[in-house]
């Protein structure tokens, strides 16, 4: 039965590729015949591809170095004999990095086509423009999840080894960590610089072609929000499958039991549901893009619940595992709704912060920070309830099933990730389209259409960020279970007993040492990324000032005078590539250091501290940043004086503070906690065999 379900998973993955190709050809066939749109769109495409090429060259060298270390040391030193597993692990790691990079490349390629099509379609109406933007994003959603499901299934069928899948997941996570950090630094460097000089100093519109940073800003939407977020969710999906499969193999005492079959079936049905959900997405009679995006998500969620319930009944699988998956699915949806409450410009928090902007930027920051902290509570409680409920529901099934229940909850939450990525990628596509409309002077009607699409994109992006953080939370809790499984298997092989590690006592000084070290890492990681944005943005602001001061007629908008867009793109690219490695390397080295010092007990505490601290910071930064962004947009819609007012300038300051929060540090923490959890599992045998204390 397991083999049949695995072939079904491969068939559904291939179907998703077919759907992605059909969507791509549909988007590419749409009209974009406008010389100005094509010229500006080509600048964005070239800038995004140049950055991606230079970033991937750096990351290829990093991946090669890590692959060599894996070959030599993981799962055990190669000189101890049995090199086959080391070679397999290294190859799986490289495959994970390649597929994660491919996800980013596909997303960039499609997004830089779809943005032009959406811009031109906005002249004819909102429905056609919406379909261009959404179907462009859906190409990435289908391709990313198809790659992750196909990769995990193929490796499992070839190796029948859960640890090798952890190696594949580590490759995806490592590349996602640096891709998200690098893309986030790039995009927020350009965004902050363009806003501070353009909106605050000169009072010119957001996408005014006179601004030298405006093309870099649009490039950043692609490398940060398309390639970066795609790699992030690819990583989370693979990690959830890897953690659940490691535990399922242990519980089944082999690779052909019911638990392994359940994991593959639930993942495959999630992708199938997303395919159907993408096909149902249409603008209704009310022409409300937010409602259209949400309705397709609800269709996907309901269909997934029905399909998995039916298959659980048909195959005689354990209903408690189905219930755990449904808990994850429901809690993910609820956390997305709470994120929407704190960031939607139709809700009280955004209105409160917008009103505070009338009193100056200090009150903007204070009120936005306060609501950001408040937003942490419901999401953290939701994750806690999901983990506790899944644990208690599955505990009666026997030893080990409680943690497996949490893993299945993470699988359930991430089951509809194909739809989530489609919605998320829609945001930067329509954001770019709005910029193209303004820069190409396509008229007020087109601007109104793209503003409506962009507003929906911002709302959905806030929801998907909350969902991504919640999913990362449940995934890394399940990875903690996978770590314990890996330790116990290594302990059994070394003659220490199969139940060597049963839990972590925080009164144990080694555990407490690890707990404090792990809790500190997300703060340092975030600081390094935000300082990178700060340094880079200062360089770009200086360059923008130079161009306005030295290029005759640029400030006045004289016809034929064009800023040197490439110089701003180069500053953002060079700075981002310089800053992306240190923060990620710090998190990796800290994990290894704690393991070498305190062994597996200290690593258990390290992971627990890193998870809790990371989730709090990620939720705070993501939601406060989204809140400031939408408070600015709320004022720009005409409230509290509208564009150019003192309240607007204060809101722009708040938005520039929130930009690196929500698009650089916040979402990168998701990947950071996943990476350190995977390193802990992969190196568990080494930490068990050798530690100073």
C-alpha cells in the first residue's frame, strides 16, 4: 500500500507541474503591448536575474563546502567505514539546495512576466488584471510544492532512510535561510531609501520614475517576496515531511507501515486540493480581490478535510492522526485571521496607529510596537493549543505517538501550502504592476485597479506571513521530536539503550545553558540583518541625493531626463550579498558550539529556547511591520490629511522601521529555527559521542 501511495504522490506532483505549465502559458499569452511597460519591466527582470545569479554563485560555493563537511562527518566520520550513507547524505543535501534555488528562479521568471501583463490588463478592468496576478503567483505555488513532494518521495523510495530526508531538508533550509536574508536586505534597502528621499524629503509619489531607487524597489519585491518567501515555504513543507517521516519510520519499525503511508497520502492530497483551489479562484460579482483570494483558500481547506477524512476511512488509517492534522489546519487558518485583524486597514489597530501619526513619528512607533506585541499572544497560544491538543489526542496510541501527533499537525497546517504560496506570490506581482502603471502613465483608472489589487495583496501577505510563522513553529516542535528519535537511534547503536533521551529537565544546568544560548540567537540574528539593511540603505540614500543634485532636470522631471537606475540596483545587490552570509553562519556555528560544549542535553535546551524566542520575535516583527505599512496606505487613501500631510510623513517613518521587521528579519527567523533544528538532528550522533561536558 505504501508503494501505491508513493506513486500516487509522484503522479500528483507531476500533475502540479502540468498545471503550472498551463498557467504559465496562459499568463504569457496575455497582452502586454505597451512600449513603456515593456521597457521598465525589462529593467526589473534584468535587475532581479542579475541579483539572483550573483547570489546563487555565492551560495553554490557555500553549499559545496557544507556538502564536503557532510561527506566527511555526517552521519558519522567517513574514516570509520561505511561511506555510502555519507555520500548519500551529501547528495541529498545538494539536491535540496538545487530544488530550493529552482523554486526561486521559477518564481522570478514568472513574476517578471505576470507584472507586465497585470499592469496592461488593469486598463481594461479589475477581473482580468486579478487573474493575471493570481495565476502568475499560482505557477510558483504549484511548482514549489510539486518539487518538494516529488523530492521527498523520490529520496524516500530510493534510500528508505529518514535521516537522508533530513539531509535533503537541510539543503532546502540552508539555501532558503540565505536566500530569504539576502532578498530581504535587498528589497528593504531599496524600499526604505526610495520612501525616505521620495516621499518624506521631496513629496513625490511612491513609484515616481524620477526616483533613482524606484526600479531597485520593484526588483526587491521579486527577490525578497517571490524568491525568498517561496524558498522559505518550500523549506517549511519539506521539513514538516522530513520530521514526520523520521518518527513514522521509528513507530512502524520500517518503511512500509501505516504511519509512513499516512504522511505521504496527506501530503499528496494537500497538493491535489491546492490544484483544485487554484482552479476555482475567480473574481465574484462584487469585484473584491480579497474575497476571491480567501474563497479559494477556503475551498482548498474544505476539500482537503473531506479527502483526507474519506481516505482515512477507506484505508483504515488512524482517526486520531487525521484529527491532529485537522487541528493544525484549523489553527493555521485562525492564526492567519488574527494576523489579518492586526494588519488589515479596515480594522481598529491600523486606524489607531494612523490616528497616532497625526502626533508625529514617535507616537507612530510607540502605538505600532504596542499592537505588534499584543499580536504575539493569540498566535503563540494558538500554536501551544495545537501542539498540546495533537499531543494529547495521539498519546493513547502508544509510546512515541504523542510527538508524532504534533508532526502530523504540522503536516496538516502545511498541506495547503500550494495555495498559500500562490496567494503570497500574487502580492509582489500586483505591487510591481502598480509601479509599472504609475511609471508608464497608464491613467487613473488603471492606478485605481492596481491599488485595489495591491491592497488585497498586502492583506493576504500579512495572513500568509502569520501562517508561515505558525507553520514553522509546529514544524520545529516536530523536529525536536525527530531530534530525540535520532539521538535514541544513535544511542542504541552505541549500546547506551534505545530510550537514552526521554525529555529535557530545565533544572539540569546543561539544558538551562542551552536554553539561554538558544533564546539569544534570534535576537542577534535579527540585529545582524537589520544592521545590514541600515548600512546598505544609508549608502543608497547618499547615491539618490547625488543623482538629484548632479543630474540636470531630474528633480523637475524634465522630458528625456532619466536617473541612473542601475547604480541603485548595484548598491542594493552588492550590499545584500555582503551581509547575507554572516547572520546565517552565526546561527549555524552557535548550534555546533552548544552541541560540542554540552552535548545532546544542551542542544535540547538550545532548540527549545530558540523556538520560543524566535516565534515571539518573528510574530512581533511581522505583524508590527504589516500594521505600519497599512497605516501608511490608509492615510494615503485620503484619511488624516492624505498624501504629503504631516501624518503621512510620520506614517512613512513608521513604515520604514517596519520594512526590515516584516520583510527581512521576521520571516528569516522562520528559516533560522528550522536550520538549527535540522543541524541538531543531523549531528546528534556526533554530539552524543563527543562533548566537553
